[in-house]
C-alpha cells in the first residue's frame, strides 16, 4: 500500500546542494533541486519562463551592447541601446523610426532594389520596410542600404546582398524608414560602469572616465547628449559704475551679482571703487551703483565692504549684503552691510575629477565617488543642480562637500534616497547621510552645517546599481556573488539586511552578477545577468517571505537586461548573443508578458445551460526565444456577434468585409470563429470553433461583448510564414493555432505548413526542467532520508499547462496525459487547469525526486506535486 505526500509550493525556488540535508528548514519543503527555465510564481507555483520576441539585431554586434531604460512618462517609455559611441531607441517592442519615404517601385533582383524619391539616406543606414503590396516578403524586415539617388540597393544588416528574385510581384504601396540613431560619447568597453538617474525627460549619466552628461528627450526622434556645465547659468554683471555727492575722506567698494527666477546667483562682478567721497555714516548723502543688464536675470544683489577712512580703497575685505534691485542701479543711503550674507564663492569640484555616481536628494543634485576622491560626495545648492558655489560664512543653501571618514576606504558606489536620509552604498559598507536626526520617520533639511554620515551595515556593494523595491534596497555585494537586502530597523535605529542568496548559493559561487532589472508586474521578479550568460530570476515579495531564485538559459548567452513600464506590465528587454549564419550576433529581444487569452471550452454547451469552464487559449502562449508571431490584422470597426456558440452572425460598424474573407478567422473576446458566408461589407456568418469568454453579464442568451477596433482581428489563413531571415539556417520550434508543429529549419527566411494556419509563433526552442528536493515525509520510524523509496504514481496540480513530461529522472520521462474534457476533434487542446495523474516508472531510489520537463513551445505552471510513495528498508 502506498502513502500520499504533497508539496504545496515552490516559493523558495532552486535550493543549493548544500541545503539538501537541511530537511528541518521550513523553506526545504517549498524548494526545488532544479528550476531551469522555470521561475517562482509569487502565488506559490513554478512557471515556465516566458519566451522572447525578436526586436532587432544590435547595430554593432562585435562589441558590448547595454540596454538602459528611459521612462519618458507614465504611458511612454524607451529602451536605449547603448553601443560603441552610438545609441538607438526601442519603444513598445519596436525600433524608433524616422519619418519614412514612399516606395514607388521595386526591382526583384539580387541584390534587390527599391525606389524612394526624396530620401535622405546615407550608405550603410539601417532601414525598415512596411506596407509593400504584392511582394510581401519585402515587409517587416531590417535592411542596410546602398544609396544612388532615389534608388536604394538592399543588403541585410550584416552587409550581405538580399536576393529578392522570389519576393513576389510588386503591386504598389510601401514605406521605407531609417532606424533613428544618435552619436554617444561612450565607448563600448566603458558601458558596464555607466550609472544613470532620470528626472522627467532628462537622464544624468556618470562614469569615472567621462564628464557627467545629460541625455534629454524632446520627442521620439529628438534626443541630445549635453556635457553638464557646472556653475550658475547667469553671467556676472559688467559695466559697474558709481557716483556720489561731494565730500571727502571716505572710500567704498561695491560688487553686484545677478539672480535668476529660481534665486540662484551668478559669480560676483569685478568690484568697483568709490574714492574719497563723503562719509555717509556721518554726513547725509547717498552713493549710487550702476551696472549693465544681464540676460536672464530677475534681480540683482548688491554687496559692499566696510567703509575705509584710511585714504585708500578697501581691499581684501569681505563684501556684505546691502540690498536687492530689479533694475540696473542701487542707492546706498548708509546701509550697514550684513556679513552673514556674502557674495558666492565659485566652486567646481569636477575639473579633472569625474564623479562615479549621481542622485537627487532634498532638491540637491548629489554626485559621489571619483578616481581621485572615492570617498567624497558633493551636493549642489538646493534647486540649482549645476551650482556648487558656497559662501563665507557658510549659508544653509550653500553646496555641501564632505567625505566619509572611517577605518577603511569606503569608495562610494551608489546612492539611494530613503525617508531617513541618503543611503550611500560603498565598497565596504552602507552609510546614511542626513541632517543628523536619522530614523525612517523623515528628517529636516540637510545643510553644510548639520550634514552627518553615519555607518549602517558593513557589507560592501558592487558597481551594479541597487534596486529599490517597496521599502527595501536590494544590492549586489562587493564581490559580485552575494545579493543582500537593506531596510530600516526601527529597533536598532540603523539600516540592516540579510543575505537573500544564501539558500541558492550554488547559483552565485564563482560567478558575478553584471546587470539586473526589476519587473514588478505581473510577477514581481528581479531578472539578473550572470557573467557566464545565464539569466537568473529572483521572485521577491518580502511581506510574504518569498525569496525564490531560479535560472534560465537560451541558445546563446544573455548579456544585458532592462525593464520599462508598458501599459499594465513591466516589459523586460534583453540582449542575447547568438551564433547565427556562421557568426556571433547580438539580438535585442523582449520577454513575453505571459498573459493568456481565455475562452469557453465547451462549444457543445447551449445558452440555457450553466456557464461552462473558462480556459486559457494555447495559441496565445509565447514559449520560444528570439521569436516572431504572425500578424493579426485589426479592421477599423466595432464588431458585434449574436451568439457565443455554434453558428454566429457578425456585424461590423463599418465596411470591413469582402467576399474574399470566406475562410478567414475572426478572433474576438477570447473566441475563435471561421467565416463561412459573406453577406455584405458589414456582415458575415461564421461558426465558433472556440467560444468567447467575454459575455454580457447576466444575459440569458450569453451574448458576446462587442469589441472595438484593435480588440478583434480578421486573418486569412496561409501556408508560408515569412520574416524569419534573422534566424537563417536555425531549427525553430513552432506553435500554429495552438498546436505544436514539428520543428523546421528556416529556409529563405520562411517556414511552410501542410495545412493553412492563421496564427503562428516560431523561434528558438528551450527546455524547461523542474526537479523536486529529496523526498521527506513524517514517518513513525524516524526519517526516511537514506531509505529506498518508489513513487508509484504522481498527481501534478497545474494551471494553464500542456505538454508536460514526468518521471523519477530526466532519463525516464513519459508524457503526462492531458485532461481536457469535451475537446472537439481537429481543434487544438486548450491549456489545462486540473490535477494530472500518471503512473511513474517503477524505480526504487534513495532520493525520491520527481522530474518534470517541458520541451514543447507551450507553457506550464506547477502548483504542487502529490506523489504516491512506497517506503522500503523498514
């Protein structure tokens, strides 16, 4: 007789072999021995990682490429491709293109040629072609061009001639657009140490070998790099003059500064003297100071020295404030100078001293670290981010220059503003810079007088910029092989943290993390690049005590990662180095969102019966790398349907149908229907093959919700899928209309099908593997560790899964029976949400582990495993 055990969660992720005997550890029971191309779903399951969508090849594949995010607004974001002295831009999974030129003719030759009058292209420019009619193989591809007036000769992005002799007959249309690119000041070899902070439409970038730069965005094709010029933006006043009434014996000296609308002062003007005039401290009278207007000045501050009666103009004395003027003159009627307010002293700390990192703190631009001063930091005047001037005596709004003084060299690597102060992560520990109060409840304004640096944790940080997740700072330790969190401890009154990689230490030993990015939605994952090209994932939900690591690989090496907000998700982009066409190339790719469309899976149900089960459509899965998906045209009309099952009448709000649409496929609201009758330009009849899930609430007829333009599609079936030229000669995994197709080798940029299909996703396949820990259950005789055991059968509790294999080892896997009731023959099986039970291979093992594997381009999410076990050695 066998007993049942259960593993209810995989929230602890892939645990290190050093944990395998630690069965008393609570996280042992929610861990895995292997999570390859799986990730921890924070809702407790283990899910196969999303595949990636091909965006474009890197402009220079032979050198380092780095992706950096730029969030222009809440709805507009860019990924910037930094390469060797260049930048290109990506938004919404597409390259940013310049305004295109109309194509008027094509020549199906080798190499191919197109005619685009008025183009301003240069030899070697990258271009993108869309909208060509007839010769559709020209479309949706990147080329480089040779330019001869209006005639453009086409080469691929690696400089090879493009043979267009079989591209089809051109019938009109087409647009050719240049890929937008700008010059960058950074060499590829230095990209790893770039650090960046963004404020509105300006990103400040620092590197210890370069002066700080601002990258500014005006529009999609209007970006500029500007070296930051430190100091006030206003010029000092010129043309100072003085006048006074008669008298003798008194000598004066005045200076003036210009003040802009934000209150920032210029450098003081060259002082002007007033010689041998009346002493207005004892004799009634006035002195007048004049100057020339300064462009951009809102007002002027006037300063003077103490009066001299020694027969000479006073020199070497301080100038105290006596008043302001909005015009270009000032009358001194014996005003006593205030020497607590003096004219600013010019200071630029970055002459030959390039800072390493940057942030904003309490309205001050803060720079820190440099090759010459690794432990120093510099804060600008409040609101004047390029002004580091100060006063004598010191004023609260002066710039701040300070140094971390400790028993070891604390080279500052990064800075994070937090409620208790500015947390500085250094090579040897963490420090908090504040106004002295400390704590996490908020502090007063920091000034040159009260600024204080307090040590926190003594764990150094690397050059990888830290991530702020909720109230935690997550950073890579100085040696690059440990990940720690840091948060304020109210009891200790300092920032403390823990090693959150210790349970998965095998993923870090002898490796380094070089880059990472956090994607909060939909899965709350940190994606990290390891120096060997492996992509690590950390699901981090501290309030639920979830710290689950896993690792992913691909046909190539992951080299860079970044994330930006696109709609309701955080889109993750990667650079993957792949060997294609006899050379290594670097591809820019976007991880799929791993969000499925849903449909009713019981087409035999009638509107009078209860609502059937809602299941995910397999065709919406994207489980291949560097992949491409066929287009789903979205007609410009709102579509309505009168039924959710069987025969259906589709009505459009505009003329979008044609007689040739018979046989085409309509997708709306999760449903899929085949058009079988053309009625009019606004009406067709069809048959649901998969019933929609978006139904009018409380409608007894279960009428589908009308879908606006862009939310439904009309697709003509095809047997040839083009556009895969970038995967020349590669064997690709294929999902067609939700069904797995035998892998094919890409030939002439295309793959073919024996039967017409309407939705194809094709790309490089990857294998996902999940292996449980050594089996451990309560046993009256003590531990079962070290005893032989056999798993007779296994129930796998899954969500949105198909194609999973299982066994006691990866060498004895068998397909797990799909549980999909009431499936219509000839239609793809929907993704399964159920318990799948199967008989295991009859092997006795000491480990008692379960192996699950996914080889098909389909998703799997394992919520838990329930083995039926027999224990021996009793």
